[in-house]
């Protein structure tokens, strides 16, 4: 394995996100824990500190917010109007991973299935 010179974030939903989801959702009410399944891992530029990572999140809050909302709801008319950093932090925890590794040494290498 080799380290990739990037950092990684995961936006983990909080209750306000689930409340929004349940307000318009057609498939019944979701619990917060149900939204934790298969969350997107987002590669970002390599960051040396939490402050540096959060500065990136702040600068790109709208883009990150749009990405997550689009995964759940493609009808933008249902989205909140204020897709800013404060709302992003209200709706999501930012999980930070400063070390990212590639588990495949070469493109032709395959993982064993034992």
C-alpha cells in the first residue's frame, strides 16, 4: 500500500438533515442511524491540521452541501435556500481522515477473496 497525498472527509448527517429529509420524503420516516449507511468519502487537498481541513470545508461549503443533497434529492426546489457553512455544520458532522492509502499496488493487482 502507498499513501495518497490527499485528505478525506465524510459528511455525517445530524438530526436537522434527517428532519428535512423526512419533511418531503415519500418512503416514510427515516431514523438518523439509517442515513449513516454508505456515506460518500470525499477526497480533498492534503491538509496538515484540522484547522486547515475546516478552512477548505468553509471555502467549499456550498459545493459540498450540494453534493450531499443531490445524493438524496435531485429536486432542487426542495433544498434549503441557505447552503452555507453554518447550515452545513448544523446538518453534518465533518469526519476528517488525514491519511489516505491506496490498497492496490498496481492496476493489475486484485484483492484476494478469502
